[in-house]
């Protein structure tokens, strides 16, 4: 389920295409609800791990910090997926204000993830595609999320 894309190339230019990401319009609501539940669970687990991290023995602290980074990465990934679906819904309804709020939320999501990815280069690395979420990619994404100039653009 890979296809080559001719857009901005990161890594080898191949991307994974999963039908479950491109759900039918009538399934957006249930998928968004599932995404929200997953985000809440990951956020709760990450918060608990963050408190344990402060108490971890020095010998285990680095590995605990890496584990927390992985948890933050997973949470940010699901938040992005939910934001894509929310944006799609907002486009269907023609709700410009909601679209801007979603873009702002996604920009904040990227800003929160960036320090974790800068700290651990293994985050965002997938062997067949190389880096799909390195700091350079995240900064590029932030530039694209600037809400000015987004008017009239539909999600592809």
C-alpha cells in the first residue's frame, strides 16, 4: 500500500496509503470520537509517566525520558489524524472559523512535539521512508499552518 508522490519529497518520496485514514464522510464522527478517546488515554498515560520520571533513579531516567517522548509522539500523531478529520468536517460545513481553530490547534500540536523530536532522533523514523517527522519537516509543517492565506483552500 505504498505510492509515489510528486510533491515535496522527504526521504525517498514514497508514502504509505492506508484506506482507514480516508474514511467515508458518514464515518468521520465515530472516527473522531475514537481518536479523541485515544488522545485522552495517551495524554493521561503521558502525564502519569511524567510524574514518575521525576522520581526515577538516575540510571533509568534517560530511558524513561525516551519512553515519554515516544508517548508524546504517539499522542501528537493521533491528534494530527483527528485534526485532519475535523478539518475535513469543517470544510464540508463551510465553517471558516472552525477551520482556523483546527489549524491553530495543529500548530500547537507541532510546537509541543518539536522539542521531543529534536531530543530523540529515532522519533519519526520509519526505515522504508526514512524520516517522516524530523525537526525540519515539523518546521516546514508549521510554516504551512499559518492561517493567513488559507482562505479558500480545501483539504485535499
